[in-house]
């Protein structure tokens, strides 16, 4: 059996020798995101002048890449550090990632696909460090409990030999590094993604959601989901948030949980409620009669298109069937892409006006 190397101990020795030399070497730090770099910067900026290298062609979609880059920039501008920290954001070209992992797409997270992804990003960092005369390079990736620190350090050490620049050994999750990164993320209100980065990890994360009853203490979230449920046709300006205070929208959420027929389910990913479906018997646009619950459903935008909405709808229909309701209704704008999904789970159009369908699902 191969013995594991303690890379934190190796880092301790390296930092000790840097400290006793009185020098402040330049370090090129590959970073995957602001949360992972938070503790890393707090820790290593004591010893180095750091340039954060945000090179992540693995991230999908492009909006996610730019969102993480913006958070990286914001963190650097806020975090108190001993020695200067600067940032290089590399161009986004996802083809570099897809070429690097060709043939490995279906391998689960943590396997060979990830090793190829580590190598791609570390190699770019090593090459740039060599070209621009940095003394060291390393990555934030080892802070994650999901990343293989042995493999990361092995790859970095191999690249160090090729590019003739020192690889700073690291296993940043040790000494509470991961926990501290979560604390710092809270302190600075950092965006923390729920998937590693690539489309394959995004799909894996989407499969990990769970559907459960929305707890009473979470009912205030329905205001958020009500706002997200408002259909905004293309080219139409996004309404202000206080639109939900209008009486015709308040019927969906006001005093929720106090009436017969109030039921709500949540979709949760890694402890975060990312979507909700709720029903109540109310005088809304989809009102059929005083015994038929009407549906409302929404997900935060980044969780749409993953099948979570369909699962929420099916779970609520099952709940209503169990509770003995003969049917359920909803109103939907004709241009809303959700119409197809409603049909798929059993709703049919029973009436319509210029803009909307009124749909009914028979539960018997
Ligand atoms: S899961 Fe993460 S490390 Fe693995 S290939 Fe995808 S982005 Fe890279």
C-alpha cells in the first residue's frame, strides 16, 4: 500500500525556511473560486506576494465562470492581507477543458476526469509562473474535501520539473482550512456554488437534490419563490420586487399554512432550498372552485432546466392524491416554457383567455 505524504508538513517546513530567510517570494496561486481562495489568501499572504490566477475553462456555463471571477475580484478587494495580492483572469475557452477530458466524460467526480482537469489548470499555472519569473506556483484546489490532495501535489511536482518553477506543497483542508473558508465566505457574503464547475459535476449535483415538506419556519421563502414565479416575457423589463405586495399576488402567500389545503414542498440541494411548489384553495387566476387547490411553483434561475420542477410537481400531485383531492388547477401564461412540463405531469387546458391557459389535473 502506498503511504500518503503529509503535504501540510512539507508546507510547514517550506514556510519556516521562507520566514527565517526574511524574503517575501512571489507565488502564482491558481484559484478555482473566491471561497476556496479565502482561507488560502489569509494564510499564505503572510509569507508571499501573491498573484491569483483564475484559470478555469472547466466551468460551465459561461455566466457561472464570470460570476465566480467577479466574486474572486471582490474578495481580493475586501480581504485584509499582509503582502500585496493581485489577480489575473484568464480568457474563458471551454474547448480547452473538453479536449483535456475527452473520453473521460462519464467517469464519476473524483476520478480520472478530475485528474486531467487538475493537470490542465496546474500546467497553465506552472507555464505562466515560469514565463513571468515567479518563484512558486500552487493551487487552492486542495482545500476541498472532494479533491485529491495527493494527486494534486504529484501533478504539481511533475510540472515543477518540466517548467523549472517550485511547486508549493499544499493540503489546505488540513488545520481547519476548509472550515475557515466557510467562515470567511459567510463574513464576506461570498457566492458558494453547489457544484464543482464542469457540466458533468453540475449534472451530478442536480441528481443529488431532495424533495421534502417546506418547514413552517421556511414559509417566508415563499415570498422569494413567488417573485421568481412571475413570468417575464423576453424583452419585458424585470418588475420591482415589491410587485408581490399586490393583492392578486398576495393571495398565494398571505398567512400561508393557516388554511385547509395549504401545502408546500421544497427542493433542497446541499442544505439550500432551491425551489418550492405550493398549493392553496384561493381566488387566483387558476381558481376552478372552492375545493380545488391551485398550484404555484418556482426555482431560482440557476436551478432551472434540471428536472427539479417536474419532480416537485409530481411530488405535490402525489401528496394531493393521498389527501383525497379529486383535482388540482393552475394558470400559466401561454408563452411560458413551463406549459410543456405541466402537460407532461398530467395537466390539460380547460379554458383560456388571450394570455393564459387554465389547466386542470385530475387526480382520481
Ligand atoms: S468535477 Fe471538478 S475537478 Fe472534476 S472535472 Fe469537473 S470541474 Fe474538474
